[in-house]
């Protein structure tokens, strides 16, 4: 397991320990001492939290098992999705406490997510795959309105948008360029894909992946030689590999 993946998984396990420890503390300090009605209230609260912890524990076990064995366990999909979405804000806060940069955690999260998506088996129809590109890939001086209609791109070669649109045509997949989460959500709502290849920075990929749960999203991190949100770029081969993974993926992707 790579170092990057270990960061997110380490923080996730620390979060679980933290919650488990809190339950034990409440049990020992409040529940054991209080003999009144409050005792029953705490007992009910502890049972609910233990139930949530059980699902989260199953989700965590599912994540680790999938990564280690490179296989998916369909029965654990629900707990995995629940764990990832409910604990993400806690993981970020815990990382802050340990003074770990947020983008480092997000990079680790995207890697874990990609590994979980890749652990699925089978192949899918190109018409159900959506490639989402960020607007910042467009050359800053280009005036063509590609977010309203990607066909407005003249494919002049000044930025990678033309190459990526050609890639989409070659494989028959949908390609949309979004300025932010709202446009991306609209594209998902309109096209109803079964899977997504998303290009963006770690922060946007993370929020997009969390937004789309349970839809599988393969994240491709963009390169930012001119700083964030400005004339960014991406290797078309990386996007092509992600597309091929869903279409053929070693013939090993199963639509959810
Ligand atoms: S390839 Fe050319 S026309 Fe297309 S978005 Fe980039 S700069 Fe504009």
C-alpha cells in the first residue's frame, strides 16, 4: 500500500479510535456513576452510536480489504460509502490538529477512492461514461465559450481542451467542461452517467467524489504550472487510461 494512501487510512483509523474511546469514556464516567433516568438516556445514545460505529467499522474493513486484495466486496459498498462520506470532515479536522496540510489529505483520499473504483470488475457502455473537465484547462486568452457548448472549441492546440474533446469523440463518451460544482451537477443530472472520469485539483476532486457517492468517479489530478485555477493542464494519456479503465479496464469493471 502506497505512502499516500496510508495517510488517509491512518487518519480514518485514528478517527475510529477517537469515537470508540469517547464511547468508553462516557460509559465509564457518566453511565456507570449516574443511577437516575439519565442512565437510560445515555444507554440509548450509546447503543445508537455503537450501531453507527459498527457500520463505520465494516466500511473501514471494506476499504482496507479492497485495497489490499484489489477486489471489491459488493456487500460492503454501502458501509464503505457511508464511512467515506460521514467521516471525511472529521478526518480533515483531525489532520488539521496534527498540522497535516489539507491538500495532502485530499491527494491521499483521491488515491484511496481511485483504488476502490479500480477494484471493481467488468466493463461498461461508452454512452454511460462522462468525462468532466475543469474550465481552468482552457487557455486564458481563448474567448470561445466552451462551458456553454464544448463544440465552440476550435481545437487550435493552445490548450489541452481540443485534445481531450477529440479523445471523447474517439471513444464515444460524453465530455463536459464545468466552471464549478453546480455545472458539474447539472451535467450529471442531465446525462445520468454510470461512471465519471473527473479532471480537477485535489480539492475539487474530493468534493466531486463525495458529491457523487455512490457513483464511481476516477479522479485525474490536473497540473498547475501557473498556479491554481489558471491555465492548468493534464496529460491526455492519463485521461485516456481512466476512460479505458471503465470501457475495458482489463475487462474488469462492473456498473453499480
Ligand atoms: S484548444 Fe484552442 S479553441 Fe479550444 S479551448 Fe483551447 S485555446 Fe480555446
